[in-house]
């Protein structure tokens, strides 16, 4: 089976490795000139680690990251957790994105990855799918997996008019910096005033990731560092988070990532007869639930399972879409609940309910 994967990020690379494991001849199209990652670190839940175990890199992924034992704090540093939930509902593996993507690329084989190749759309025929590239050439395959993110061109071909939309007023700032004298146990996640959230966590012995996000952020003024610091001050009281403020102040401007969060609207379909959308291309959500990477990797496990067991790809894609859309109906309910939590205690309750459901229902 000749399978093209549009997008060489976490989900696309995982898709390539996973489909290789069931005999597909894969080609990954990555528009960048090198394997890289947008973002500093990514949280992976056990749901995702199971798929990495399947493709033979689970132990290596665990070695790359650090386990985070999550507490939720108010702006004075008082810890909160919801009663009735166990330790597993509050743990995830935080992994540096660049190292994870490189690990997956090495697993696939660099000869299976075409760099500087951007898919701009596709055409399905009765016998194949034709992938259109930005350089004017076409690539023919049996299947196409659209893993090209919230601004997916494959989605635009499959579902015209499905452009991503801004999550109005919702901004996020983050960076990966050398570890210093901050608390090694981190401060993920502090729930502050003015709908601001953030904190930091070690992703390895020598690297720390900080992040700040705000809903209804209002007008942005100053540099990226100024804007991040302004929001981070909502997370600090009576000395709590002095280390976060110092960390942000010391971060070089060009190392700070700033994003207006964009969302993929609910789609009438995720698949055609020979095309399937996965990850953010299918269901890009706000990152405030810290589960986007895990949900995308879950997609791959479900898709692989149905491709391996169904009589044909069209049936596999239909089964994949039915199963994943039902799950995302519930994910969106939990996402809205977590977004509108009022204070640290309420956030802790809503997040634990989501985490417990995610783990129990996977």
C-alpha cells in the first residue's frame, strides 16, 4: 500500500512509523527544509505512549522526557487537587518536541521523508489519490493521510470552506530555556486572575519549559517578553512565581513563541475513500487541556487498527471516523468546562474529571 502522509510533525511522523508497521510503503511530505518542531515541549499521556510502544520507540520516548506530577495552584501558591481522583489522573510525560520528532524521523528512515515538499491539495480517483505539490508536480498514491495541522491544505480539498478560526482573544507564550535555580518540581499549573494560566516544568535535567496563556487577552502592547510578563504577573502573589518572572525576563526575545490560538471548526466529515484527516487537521482544539498531541497519536492507533483489520481502506476510514468523532464530541464538552473553570479549585476538579475520562475511555 503506497501511503503519503502530508505533514512531518509529531502526528505525521507517528502515522508514518505506525503504518510502516503494518506493511505500508510510506512517504512523508514536510514543507520545512528540516525536521523540526513548533513549540517547546509536549505532554504525552499513557494513551499516546502505548502507540509509541507499538512502533518500538516507547522506551526511547520515556527516556527523552520527564514525568510531571501535576498540582494546580492559586496565585499565592496554594496547591489544589480534586478529591476522589488518583495519582494516575495527575501524571503525564513532558517531552521536548524537537528531540521527539527527530527520534520518530530516524525510526521511519530519512529516505522516506521529503523535505521542502508542501502538499497543496489532492484529487481522489477511482483507483488512486493524486497529491498536488507546491512546486507544480503531483504524487500518486493509494492513500493520503492529512496530518498537516490546523491550517491543513488536505482538509481544504476534502472539506472546502473549513478554514481554521481564531479562538478570539486567546494567546499563548512559551519557551524552552536552560534549567536554573527554579523549583525542580515545577509549578504546572497556576490559575491566575484575568483568565490567565501558566507555570513551568523541567523537560530534562538541563532544560525547563515555561508557558503562559490568557483568554480574552485584550490589546497586545510591547515586545513578546513584555506581553508574557504582563500575563505572568497575574499568576504571582506574595513571592509566588518570582522564579517564573525571572525566567521570562531572562529569555531572549527570539526564543519566545507567541501564538493566537486557532481552532478547527466541527467538520461534516474527516475522510474520503482514500483520504483521512488526523490530529489537528481533523480536530484542532485549544491547547489549554494539554491533550492535543495525545489525541492525535490516539487517532493514529485507531486508524492503524482499522486499516489492519478492515476489508478495504474505505471501510477502515469510515470506522476510524465514526469512532474518533464520537470521542471528540465528549472531548469538546470537557474542553469547554476546563476553559471556563473559576479559580484553581474549580479548575482542579474539572481537569481531573477530564483526565480520568480520557484514561478510562481510551
